C-alpha cells in the first residue's frame, strides 16, 4: 500500500489506519532534524537587532550550557523563540507546545510565559504596554525560574561579540530530547523544580 483509498476519514479501514500509524511513527523520529532546520530559518526572521533570531537562540543556549544547566534547560533556551516566524503573536506558546511532550513541566511553563516576563525590560518604553505583565503569574511555583531564565539567558543574549557555540554543538541534545517517550511521567516530572545553574557542572564545561 502506497496511499490509503479513502477520501473521508470515516471510510478508512483498519488496515489503512495501521498503515498510516506506521508512517506517523516513522515521521516523529525525524522531529529533531526538522526543528534544527527550522532554527536555521530563524536567520530570516525578525530583523533590527544586532544579531539574528538564530544567533539569539544559539547564544541563549550557549549561556545556559555554560551556566551548567541540564539538557532540558539548554534545549528550552535554544528553542524558546522558534515560533517567531510562524506565530509572531504567540511565539512563546508555540514553542512551549512543541516542547511540552518531551521536557520537564518547569521548562515548558517558562518557555510558554517568557514573553510576559520579558516585558519587564522594555514595556515602559511602549505606549499601552504592561511592563509588569509577569505579575499575573506571581503565584505560580515556577515564577522565579522564568524570571531567572529571562534575566540570565533571554534578555542578555543579543551580543554580536559573544562567543557562541555553533548550532551543531546542540544538535545531539535536541536529538536526545525528541527521542524521549512523549508525556512520560519520568520526562514531565510535574511540580519538579531543578535549578537553572550548577557551578560544579559549569566549571567542567
């Protein structure tokens, strides 16, 4: 079978849906490669900064890596703006949706809300913007984690002179994350908080 015969889903057979499921499973195995390609496309995203969105993404991940962050944090930092091209009005939610089945809940939440937290740095310069938009999340247990994510890695990563690691350096980490069993309790770890930095690990990198 090369293609199914039905034109309406309700007419599909068991054999056809087993065939499609096998294709879908194979397709998911290449998610990491597609995301790495999408990161390269960020070079054509939002302009006006001193570095491209790809440069910002790699720089954020580099800072996370050098802070001793674990793989979830590093990949979250790398992919946090991947929605800029396709979802400019909710890029943070877009990125979080991609990450959600494969990383710790803590990381997903920080990526999902980082847009609100970033307003602290520039909201006061824009008419009608809420500089303290992050305050709506003040009761969330991950509030301080997102504040630190933005302060250390996101808002600080627009420096054209920073010594970034190449995208290829992070590719094995992206591969590792998206090869995990999606939505596994061991992956999601609801309520678990892990520090963004580790001085001992950082000293070894």
